[in-house]
């Protein structure tokens, strides 16, 4: 599998998605530091929420094959500046999380637009708790 690095604000579902992709029991756990598993680098939300940590994201990205920017479908704004993905010398994908928590297609479209503006090449729609989109993402990472 290609190694992917997850970047997203606190509460976006990075760790829950990591657990789902690793076929682990889903349980809440706040990521306090960079966490490495076989094919996933899970970053704390504070790394994108505080620009002082951008350098840590860039340096850590050297260990990844793909960068994934995560956008919570229930959030009304994006944490990613326009063109953010272009700071990485790797392919950048977008993942909209918690898609089963929204009933309005416009909310999903807004989340996808945020990720396109951040320069994501491909966008996946997932819900880790409902196992929606997990297999498609797993296949992409093979």
C-alpha cells in the first residue's frame, strides 16, 4: 500500500478513518503527536490549525507517498488556504468525512469545492462509522 499522510483540523475524523482503514475497532482517541502505522501517518489537527507547524507537515510529508487533506462535511468553512496542497511535492487527494451526517447535497458540494480550491487532485466521500467509501479509498491506496 502507498503511505498516506492525513491532514485536517481537530475533530475531522483522521484517527477514526485510520482505524477504519486498518480494520480496527472504532473508538475515540485524540491524536497528541504524529502517529505512524503501516501505511498511514495521522497528524494532530493542531498542525494545520497553527501555521507555525506547517514546516512539520512539510518535513513529515517526505515519509508519505500521498497527502490527504480531510474536510468534515458538517463544517461550514475550510481550514486550508487556496493552493495549500501545492506546498507538497506529492500527489494530494481530498477526503470529505462524516458524509452520512449531512442531508443536503449542497453541503457535500461545498466541502468538495473547499478541497478543490486547496488543489486536491481526486476527492473521496467517506463515513468511517458507516464504512461508506472506505473500500474505494483502500483500493486507491493499493
